[in-house]
């Protein structure tokens, strides 16, 4: 796939590494051209750096890997209001969550994914990849265990467009996880709240996994 990555930080690098290893073509667009070039060089495997608009144009999928409060600015740089992302699966991994406490910073009834959909008219927004720390996707996570011996994880996703969910599902598998669709964007606030739940519990010192009942699938 031809994938655009908007953002040059920790998550862009981690998913970029996984997707480059899986053989996908990556174009990195950051507000800093220097950082985009540095990341593209680090990823190797033919990854390129380009201005955000070019990185977002004619891609099979675009990952918006920026801080939640930079999403609108990055989408503007990518030309989203001119329709550059029309029909493109736009993967939203953002967490608008207060550091440590896990309180959601979006307005009541609002979600980042819907906000992003409004700022990128015609884009096929899929919420995904927001729940796991970035090193889940790297070959050498901080726990030192390589990807092939880590327990399998499920990436829960929401989106309104079956084709975009399909493409994102393929990218989830390329990163070594299994995709699961919770529902459309009308349910995305549930997924975004889970991030707040996990971060909030982890901050109290509890293991969030231990707070979820084991339910047979
Ligand atoms: N890291 C994780 O473990 C993780 C896991 C799940 C989800 N996420 C989510 O993924 C997103 C990226 O996280 P990250 O850890 O990669 O963050 P990060 O390392 O801090 O990188 C943030 C990126 O956002 C860009 N950015 C910030 N404000 C911007 C603006 N106004 N306009 C354009 N670009 C802007 C930064 O550009 P500059 O370098 O130029 O400042 C940088 O490329 C966040 O929404 C985060 O909640 C992260």
C-alpha cells in the first residue's frame, strides 16, 4: 500500500517501522521537514519525506499521528479542506486525554474522530491504534521481547466506511495484531473513553487488564 504518515513523533516512528517492514511504501509529512526527513531515513526501506500535502495525496491510507491539539493544524497543512483526503481512509489514533488522569478533553458528546472528520471533508475516518503504547508496534519494545513472542492483541476500530475499515484492518495485521470493528463513528466516543479508563487506572497503580472481566468470545 502507499501510506501517508502525518507526524514525526513516537507513534509515527513505531507504526512506520512495522509497515515498512511489512513492505508498504511510506511517505512521511511533518510540520518540520527536517524531522520528516530524519524519520524517513531512520525507517529506510524506501520511506520518503514530503510536505504534508504531498504525503496525504493519492494514498491508500493516511495516519494522522499528531498530538490531539495539533490535528486541525496538520489537516490544514495537508490540504484537507481542499478535499485532498476525499475518499481516503484516514486513521485517527489520537487521544485527547489529560496527562496522568485520563480525563477526556473533548467537549461532552464530542469525539476526536468526529472532529477530524469535520476538518477533513470526504475523508473516511477510522479510529484505531489509540489504545496501545507505541512500542507495541516496534520490533524491540521496552520489555525487550520481540514481536513474535508477544501475546496477540486486538485493535478495536470504529468507522463508517467498510472499505476504509478493511484497509485499516490490513494495516493492523501488518503490525502483528488482529482488527475488530466495534461499530460506526456513532460509537467512537466509547473507544475514546476506553483510553481515558486505561490511562486513569494505570495512573492509580492498578493494572487496567485486571479491571476487565474475562468474557468468552
Ligand atoms: N506514543 C504513544 O504511545 C501513543 C499511543 C497511542 C496513541 N497515541 C496518540 O498518537 C498521537 C501522536 O502521539 P506521539 O506519541 O507520536 O506524540 P509525539 O511523539 O509527541 O509527536 C507528536 C507529533 O505531533 C506533531 N504536532 C504537534 N502539534 C502540532 C501542530 N500544531 N501541527 C502539526 N503537527 C503537530 C509534532 O510535530 P513537531 O515534532 O513538529 O512538534 C509531532 O510530529 C497523539 O495524539 C497520541 O495521543 C500515542
